[in-house]
C-alpha cells in the first residue's frame, strides 16, 4: 500500500529538455511531411484536374469528330440513295417503253402471219413463192426476233430494277443506323458535368457485343456506296443499251415493213399488167372466134350453094347416057359435063377446110375458157393482195418508243 502511494519517478532536467526537443523535432518532422503531402496532393489534384479536363476535352473533340464523320457518311449515303432512287425511276420509264414496244410488235406479227395465210388462198399458177412471200416470211422472222430481244431486255431491266432497289434498301438501313448513332452521339455531346442525366454505369468500359473497328465501319458504308454506284452505272449503261435497241429494232421493223409494202405494190402492178394482157388476149380470141364462126358459116353456105350445079351436071350426064346407038358420043358436051362434075366435086371435097375451121373454133373456145379462168385467178390474187393484205397493212404503224 505504501508502494502504491509512492510518488512517480522524477526526471532529470536534461531528460526533460531532451524530451521537449524530441517532441519539437517530431512535430516539425510530422508537420513537414504533412506539408509535403499537402503540396503533393495539391499538385496531384491539379494534375488530375488538368488531365481530366484534357481527357474530357479530347473526348468531346473525338465525339465531335465522330459526329462530323457520321454526318459525312450520312450525307454520302443520302446522296447515293437519292441518285439510285432517281435512276430507278428513270429506268422504270424505260421499262414502260420496252413494254409498249413489245406490245406494239404483236399486231404487225399477226398481220404478217395473216397475210401469209391469206396468200395461201391464191389459185393455180399464182400460188407462187414470190418476192412478197419472201419478204413477209422475213418480216415475221424479224418481228419474232425483235420480240425475243425485247423480252430478254425487259427481263434484264426487271433484274436491274431489283438490284437498284436492293442497293437502295442497303443504303436506307445504313442511313437508319447512322441516324440512330448520330442521335446518340448528339446526346453524348450535350452531356456536361453539371446535368442530372449523368450517372455511374457498371461495366460501361467493357467492350462486349458486336463491336467493329473504325476501318470496318467505314468499309461497310463505303461498300454500300460502291454497290449503289455500281448498280447506278449498270443502270445507266442498260438505259443506253435499251435506247439503242428500241431505235434499231424500230428501224429494222420499219425498213422490213416498207420492203414488204414495196413488194406488194410491185406484185399488184405485175398481176394487174398480166391481167390486162390476158384481157387483151381474151378480146382478141373472142374477136377471132366471131370471125371463125362467120368463116364456118360461109364455108357451109358455099357447100350448100354447090349442091344445085352438081346435081344439074350429074342429071345431064345421066340423061345423056341414054342416047341411042351412035348418038352415045363422047362429044364436047359430054366432056364438059364430066369436067364440070369433077371440078365441082373437087371443090366440094376441098371444103374439108370446114372441119379444120371447126377444130380451130373449138381450140379458140378452149382458149377463151382458159383465159377467163386465168383472169379469175388474177382477180382472186388481186383481191387477196390489194384488198385483204394491203388494206390490212395500212393499220401497221411503227412508233419510236
């Protein structure tokens, strides 16, 4: 108990002095370290602030650059979209021209085929494979070839329109994504440190999902632009081709149509000339027939007229044959009578010309029938060519579509 109440030990003044000095030194050291830390902290804070501001400024610049880049590609895509839309609309008008041209070829082909069919109704020698038929066959072949060519070109045009629309769709999808990306980056550019919308986002810095490199991003839009340009150029080339085909086919059809019409006009003239000659010959034959009929009548009358004299002469001879005895003399009368009978008989026998004349008359009649039939053949041909075919062909008109 006594020890518990014992006074604490006493220190030597030197110890007290040393202790005070140590406290001062330790305090000064601590203060110095704290001051250095404060200075370092301030420097670090300043550095962090500057770095943060610089980083945020750089980020803002990058966002702005990205926005400008998106705007550039968006404008490029939009321009190509407008171009491909315009080109598709123009190509659609060319498709309409092709369809109209194709439709316009059907009637001339039907008419050419009808003309060929009608001309099969020509008769006799007029059923000939003439220049008209050759040109009609060629016209049908030309029209069939043109129809086939226009059909293939129309299919190619439909395919090009599909490709144009596909390129337009790709551009529009890319534009839609660019619009969304630009809206997001516009929102990001509007964010500041003092607005309420900012917040912590866990795992925001993780690169997950279908991220692509900037090169791939640019390449994607560039490919869409190049595809649109390619299809636009193909469409332009196709329009030039269509223009050429429509012009050339119209010229070919028009030229062949005129060739057929010229052949028809020439053939009609030939048939009319032939018909006129046949009619002239028919008139000559009919005149000759009339003349021959008169000749036969004259021959028959001449034969009839000789019957009296020969009967008289023969009766006289018969009577004189009954003279008696020496009176039965071969005198000059007898001689003359015999000579008369012989002469008349001979002249009558010479009338076999009548048979020949009748034969010639029959030949003339046959020739008349043949000429009349041939004239009817020519009239039938003229009706087919001039009335049926040529009038039908007047409705053929080749437009430049």
